[in-house]
C-alpha cells in the first residue's frame, strides 16, 4: 500500500521536534503538567467515590467511572511525552514506546467517542422511558456495553497499528508533539495518502456501530421532544439539568475535531505549529474538563466530595 520504490532504515527511537520552535517551552510544559495532575486527581476521585459507594452503582455512574479510566489512559499516552520533552528536555523516545503511546492514544480517543454515545443513550432512556429505564438499561447490560466498546475499539485499531508498525521509516523524526498515527505515518518512507484512508474507514465503521456525533445528536432530539411535551416547568428544568453535564462534555470533546474538519472543508491549511496547538488542546482539554464537570454538576458526587474534605478538615482540627 504505497510502499513501493521507497527504502527505509531500521528505527530504534524517534526524536520529538514539535516544540522546537516554541519560545516558552518551560511555561507550556508546566501548564500541561498542572493539567495532567488535575486530570489524575479528579478522575481518580470520581472513580474512587463511585466504586466505594454502592448507592452509586447504577448505569450512569458506571459510565462516568469508565470515562474516568479512559481519560486517564488518553491523557497519559500524550501528556507524559510532552512533559518529558518540555520540562525534562528528553526529546528521544524508543520506537516501541512511541508505538505503544500511539495505540493507547487512539484507543482512548475511540473509546471516549463510544462512551459518550452510551451516556447519551442512557440519558435518553432515563428521560423518555422513565418507568422502563431500570429494566432496559440494567447494570449488567451497561457493563456488557462497556466491554463491547473496548473490544470493538481494540479490533478496529489493529489495522492502524499494523500499518504504523510495518512501514519503512526514512528518518527518526516526529514533527509533532507526541506520537500519534499521523505523526508516525508522516515519518515513514511512504506516500501518506493511502495510509490516512485507514483511520477514515475505521471511523466510518465505528459510526455504523453507533459511536459518533450524529447518534448523540439524535438522542438529544428525542430528549428535547420528550421534555417539551411535559406540562410541568419544574420537571422540564430538572430533566434538562440532568443532561447539561453531558452536553458540556460532548461539546468540549468534539469542538477541536469539528474546527479541524470545518477549516479543512473551507480550504484553510494549518501550518505545523497550528496543527500541534490544536492537537495539544484536543488531548488535554477534554480529559481535564470531563471529571471536573461531572464532579461539580452531579449532586451525589459533589456531596460526597464536600463531605470527604469536610471530614478531613474536622479530623485535622
């Protein structure tokens, strides 16, 4: 697939050069480090609260728990490399560390998409079919859907992983800020065009299985239609408030992707620095916002967190 007439070299490590032209590397590295620490803290807090409180063992909280795991994996696969390059000035990364980081980065990305879709379906069922919700989307079915999501994503990513692992490489240079599929393919001695069609095919396959923005949008069409039929304004407000956290999370996750797609459609070509900036935002902002939003807007999680800190403060006194 496009590898003819190219000769590559055996690459044992890559050099990350995406930050070479950035004039404030220490500041950027510090911001990414702070963001990563906050991601670990809030994701771990949400996960611990949900796991230890049996009253929260319901589909919605199980999905939040799964999203926390995904966010930790997603952010770790990118942030560790960026922090090492910017703060520790360790620009070299072994081939297999780069390859592993790439795999888990895209696994986290795809799994986030499908998890957000399941969360939208969960809210739709809870609002449109409240009396049958507990019998339709049980904890067992929720866990089965999560397991299926992980299996589907791992199978789908096997094609991209094989492509990135098997191509010949011309030089050990990664021009981006961490290892993702595009960065590794552009470092290869191949015409990147045919190889970029692979993620597109994978994306379409996942969309057919219900993992993209379109299905999430349709669930909210059903939710809005259901809520507007209610006569009680208090019930309307309560139902919309249960969806606001998910709406914010979906918006933050898809915004960088939609910006990139829209700019491409209108013929705007981003330079390397602009693409790297968009990549940093897309890899750090969603996993940072997700746990904070759910921790602050979900009454049960917020109450448990306040009680936890209040108890610790009393014990210290």
